[in-house]
């Protein structure tokens, strides 16, 4: 497989991560459809590329992260954000770990793995309905620190399902927070910050499982993977503000729906002989 393909998909990951259209779903489906990669290998490359967007979030919110890690800071709002990150991470573990192993089993089975694009297409359509429904709800402009522990945990429970390719992490978490009447600014910030422990935890879990199974922790050449991660980080940081602005202005439910339909059509073309 050409290194240009990997760099191209790093570019796709860096741009689409901030949009509620499932960057992982697009990366995996494109890798599978365009290059013919095995679905499991495509997923592992996608997990590595998420490190790039994680770096972008760390740089973007370095001030807030320092506040939350500084135990001397006892401001009430800071304490509540710490609780939000704790309970949302707990919720992510509850649903994310089982989904992780389910997805690995699904895509590693020769008889099932070929249907990965079907799953991605259906998941994108589900995300589209969630985005559409959340946009229609009336919001009271609640702050993150006003959420109760159950609501904080629920946002994490939703995030855990984003390990399923096609379920947009940003889309499902933002939709969940909006349905809890959280204001737009805190919704975006909360979605980004809660991704840090989730992405890092998912990456470490994947490395551990691959090592236990006796596989190579680097799905492709390590130097190419490093370049791809750095490229994803740079592109992700440069496009973050732009696409946050776009996401607030445009209806991504429709985009998710269109992408889902396109993915289902591509999946169908693999099985239907066209004369």
C-alpha cells in the first residue's frame, strides 16, 4: 500500500474529527474500499490516527487541562468539571470496553468482517437521526457544571458507543449534551475534553490486546505511522476553530445521512454484479 494513501487518510482524519460525521467511519470505509485493506488493519490504523487529533485537543485546551490537573485549584466550577470528566470517563468505560471487543470480533471474523461497511452506513444514519432530533430540542443554556452525576455518566455512556465505526464521537456526545439542555459553548468544550481520556484509554487498550494476541503494535511501518499521526495533529489543530464554526452553522444531520447512504451503496456494489 502506498504511503500516499496513509497520508491522505491522515488528512481526512484531521479534518473530519471535529465534524459530527464519524471520522473513524470514513477512514475505515475508505481504507477498506479504496485500498482493499482488511477491516481490522484499517481500524487499527484509524485508532493510531486518533492520537493526532488527541494532540490537537491537548494543545487547544492546555490552559483548562492545567487547571483541572492542578489540585491546588479549588474553584467550584473547576471541581465540577473534574467530576464531569471523571463520571463521563466512567460511563465511557462501561459501554466502550464491551463495544471495543465486539467490534474487534466482528471485523476479525472472515465471514462477518466483509459487512463492516454495512455497519458503518447504518451507524451514520443513526447518528444523523440523533443530530436531527437534538437540534429540534429546546435548550435552557445549562452549564456543564450544572449537570448531575447521572447526566455526566450518561454522556460517557453515549461516547462509549463511538468505538463502533460510523458512530460519530463528537456527534453522539454533542447530541447527548444538547438533549440535556447544555449550552452550545459548554457542549463543544465538554465533547472535546471528555475525548482525551477516552481516546488515550482506547489506544492503550488496543495496544495491550494486540500485544497479548502476539500481533505487531504498529499496523504499518512505524516511521510512516509517526508521520501520519503528526500530520493528523497539525491539520486537526489548524482546522479545529474553522470547523467548530461550521458545525454551529450547518446541518450535519443531512451530511451524515448522505454519507450513510453512499456507504450503503458502496457496500451493495461489492455484492451486486453490474452488467
